[in-house]
């Protein structure tokens, strides 16, 4: 890869990284106040509707934008603008039809979906989010086309617009409808309608970008585009395997949502109202549990091409070193966040969701540990894909999903464990996935990756950090006394001390090296700031 191409690539990756992190932070800002406005029960309706919508969205948009951007990029590389234009036209019609089908299904059968998930009062929320499937499908066509031209900025800007509009509209409607006393199902529907409003705003922006910057004019008479049928076939050939892989965990999550509510009511003996409360507080902890992964997902954008280049050049040993660096970087980023959520689970839930069910702290304690394995699974999936072994992550996700369902079936149905069984199932799921991925990495890499080199120093640094967080929070809370504001201040003291201790430890123990930092966009500058040599 030439230096200029590498810089362009890293620039695009850095833009996407910044965008994803900002979007996740804004998303948390969106969901946390909603959780407090709607309460445990109302937020449970919101989350159930979102899980159903997410399956439709993943099936509709997971693989098609990737396939489209790849085909557009190929056409541009070959100097065929008319081919790129027709490819977009075929993709646009395909995306729109899929979006119409998805929106129609959710709109017509919203009651049936809600009843089938043992959450009949979430029906209005499902109806409110249904238009977003169509909007997101059409947005994906525009994003795939523009990304195929190597421009990542409009995608990032549109995502920020989407989440900002979602935040403002959803928060405002939830607040107003709750104040008017129209009931939690209506308030939840108003909150989740923000998703549809945000999608529409992003669609308008992407339409403007496409029309302004990507008009196609070609004077080359040899640039005769392929027939629509051939383009459609190629689009599906690329998109379907990617969609299948991406849909696995969304489908398992939906099945799990149904299973948790069903087991709470039918096996554990809770009433519908009690089950709604327990599922609602579980949904709130999921918002926090998802945050560490937000920092790992965009990181793979920068790291994976380096591995793929080594594989293509038959530099297996170098690929192994980069793979180990990938895992080490991911560990250094995700471990303090995940373990921090666990160690400080009680004050975090008490401060962020002060009126939630008391089970929240126990749920977050387990989910914080689970989030570390989620991040390791994400990066190991990416390394396997970079080595051309796309089927291996699919195997581990399927097995992990079945483990999650099996554990939840047994534990959630036990009245003494009930909702706490759900995060235990999640933890078991991702431990199995990580173990399987490590086995697959040992098979496909030039040499067996070293767990000691990848994880030992980050784990030691994180354990010391966890002890510092626990001790400093305990001391601060003892000095400051009781009360929400005092607990919040004590929690901030714990977080601040833990962060300082952790930064010092990863530098002193050389948990991360300068070579590791070079794999991250702007990593060398960050290394200088942190004095990493």
C-alpha cells in the first residue's frame, strides 16, 4: 500500500472512529434520560420494540451497503462511471423494496409481534419505529455509494445528525407524553419515534450529498454498464453471506428477549407486571454494557487491513505480531471500562438510574465482565476475517448463541436466580465465543498467538486499577456520607483515581508499545503524549 493511499485510508478510518464513538456517547445520553423518564417498565417496552426492529434492520442493511461500496469502488478503479451509476440504481431499487417490505411487516403485524414476544404493551412502540426500516434502507444505498468513492465524511455526519434528531425528538415526546399521563405504552412509542425522525433527517442529508457531489458524466463510449440482472446477482452474492453473519447475534438477542420474559412469567412464577419491571432494569444495564464495544468496533477498521496486507504478501509472522497487537490494544481499551462497570456497579446504577429496581447493580456487575469478552470476541472475529476465514466467526457466534439461550432457559426460570440468569448467559456465551475464536486463530495463523504476550500485562494493570477504584470509592463514600449527590461525587473520585492508576500502570509495565500505537490512527502522537517509547 502506498503512503498516500495508507494516509487516505487511515484518515477515513479516523473519521469513522470519531463518528462511532461520538454516536455511542450521544446514544447513551439519549437512552439514560429516557430510562429515568419511562421507568423500568416503560423502558422495557422501548427495548423490546428496538430488539424486534434491529433484526429487520440488520437483515436489510448489514451486507448490502458493504457490497455496494465494494462494487462502486471496483467500477471507479476501472474508470467506469456509468457502471457505477447503474450499480447504484439497481441497489437503490433493491434497498427501497426491502425497506418497504420491512416497514409494512412491522406496521401491519405490530400487535402480533408484540404478543408473540410476551410483551403486548410494546405494540405501539413497534408501530412507531416501523418507518425507520424504510428510511435506513434508502440511507444505506446512499452511504454505500458515497463510501465506494472513498468518502467517509457524509456517512459520519449523517449518523451524527440521525442521533441528534433522535435524541431531541425522542426525549421531548417521552417527556411531554409522560407529563400528560397518557400511559407508558404511549410514552414509550413517543420516545422510540425519535428513531424514525432521526432516520428521516439523515436520509434528507444523504440525498443532498449525493445530488450535490456525485453527478455522473461520461464521454467514454466503451463504458457500457452491465445489465441490471447481472449487477443484482453480484450484489446479492456479496451481501448475503455478510448479512447472515451479521444477523446471527441480532436474531439470538431477539429470541433471548422472548425467552427471558417467558421464563420469568411461566417458570419463575412472576406476574406480568413484575416481569416487565425486571426486564426493564435489565434493558437499562444493557445500555451501559454496550459502551465498551463502541470503542472496539471502529478500531477494527484501522487494524484489519494491516493483517490482510500481510496475508496477501505471505508475511505470516508479521501478521501474527499485528494480530497480537490487535488483541492487546483491544484489551487495554475495553478491560478498564468493563471491569470499572463491575466494580462500581452499585454507585453507577444508583447515580445513573436512581429509581430503578435493586437488581440493577447485580446485573451490571456481571455484564461489565461480559463486555470485556464481547470486545475480545469482536477483535478476534475481525482478525479471523482478515485471514480469509469468514466462516469461523459465524460458527462461534452460533454456538455462543445457543449457549446463551440454554443457560438463560435454566437460570432465568429459577425463581431464586430469575433475571440475574440473563447476564450469566451472556457471560457464558462470549467466553465460549472467545475460546472458540482462539482455537480458530491457532489454526489459521502462522504461529500460535501467545495469551501471555496479549493479555498478561493488561490484566495485571486492570486488576490493580479495580482495587484502586473499589478502595477510593469506599473511602470517599465513607467520608462524604449518604445522598445521591455525595454518592455521585464518591463515584467520580473512584473513577478518577482508577484512571490515573491505570494510565501509570500501562506505561510502567509496557502493556502497550510504540509499535502497537502505530496501528491506530494518530497513535504516534498519542504515544508521545503518554511517553510510550
